[in-house]
C-alpha cells in the first residue's frame, strides 16, 4: 500500500512525530501530511499512515501511537515513541531509499536506533532526564523552540512552524545516516591499511576518515599515530583511548607544542614540519615524507617514555 495521507496530531509538535515525518515523507513523497485530531482522520483506513495519535499500535492497520494503556515496549522493556515505532517498521526501507548499501542496512539501522532513535523515545516518554546547562540544546528542545509563541493568533501558524521544523529535522537525520554509512565505508579502507602496516606503529591512510572504530575492531593496540593527506598538506594525528574524552595512546612531543613553520622545523629537525597543536594531539607537514618523519620521531619518544 502506498499511502495518500500521513496523519499526525494537530497543535504543538514534538521531536518524535517530526522525525517520524522525516522517514515517512522520504518513502512516500506524494503523500500529504494531515495534522488533525478529528476522529475521522485518526482511525485506521486505507491509504493512510497514522502516527503519534489515535490511541493504538497496529502496524498492519497503519497506526503507530504510544500514548495508550498497554503501549508497546522494546524487547528490553524501554518505551517506544512514535519515532521508534516508525523506525522499527520503516527504517530499513528508508535506508535503502537513502542509497545505503544492502550489506550495511542492518548495521546502520541498529546503530541509528541505539544512538539517535532510542534517546528520542526515552525523552518523549519522560524516561530520560534532560537537565543541566545543555538541556535546552538537545535536539528535542531545539526543535520545540520552533513552535509558535503562545499568543500567536494565525490559525495556520502551527502548521507552518511544523513544516519549517520538519526541514531542519530532516537535515539532522540525513546527515547522521550519511555519517553512519560513511563510517562503515571507512572501516574497510582502514582495515586494509592496518594489514599493510603490519607491526608498524604508524597507520597511513589515503585520506582523512574515521579510523578509531576499525582500529579497535582489529585489535591493533600497537598503533600510536595516523598519517594522511589533507588538502595540500599532510596530517599527523593521535589515537584516542576511548570514544569519549581526550586521553590518547601517545602524545606528540612536548617540545613541539604550539609551534609552527620554522620554529617547528627547528624543534623537530624535520624540514617541512608546519604545525603542532598546543594540545599535542594533531600536527601538520607540507609533505608526506615530513609527516612520516615526524611520526617516527613521535613514536620513538613515546616508546621511550612508555618503556
């Protein structure tokens, strides 16, 4: 069935039905969004998908609400919002429509569900506390700032604001999916480079790309630095110990910190060395040879300090 109508509730909007609309409008671009609480719209019927309204969850009937008693739960007992339900049933089709390779769809679907969809589900159900100075900068909070102000009298204001917010929500979802798919493409490239590096402490890549997940997956604990071209220069990068935080496997030499060009060349003894961040986690050089020479020096110092 190709729906003619995508039905969600009228009035104020939240992240879950906005993000559900992102998925559904990608799959059914000819369908019209209807925002209503009228009984004739929010009951199942041929040619419509109903979400975040209607008081029922029945995928076969095309209704995906989560506000009713006995609302659906994930296998681990955590609650769904409408976004989680729509992603469960339509997410893989959305990824296919977004040109994610077939062999990556299940991985991207699961990753996006865990890192993006689930937090929206939990926040919408009050199962995730958002507090502190950054609470107002979360995606749900930012999307809700686009609602009309309380004394707006234009009856079309809510719908206009919904569609404006939908465009913004779409940009976030598409960018996140693209990055998830890109990480999997990068993983294959990085794995080949790890094999080529052997026991070397330096990993050379053909371009800048996400590298840490593949290094962890490969168990390449011996690697300390990554070198790759960047525009007209070359980059020398450290490897973080954990996904969060800034601790790295080995810092760049302290003598290089904050230096550029001639000063860095003098401190390192490497012609073409052009930059080292004061935090000693990234450096740059004018040539591949210079970048690799800096990397060898950084490895030697790190090994000496660790040994």
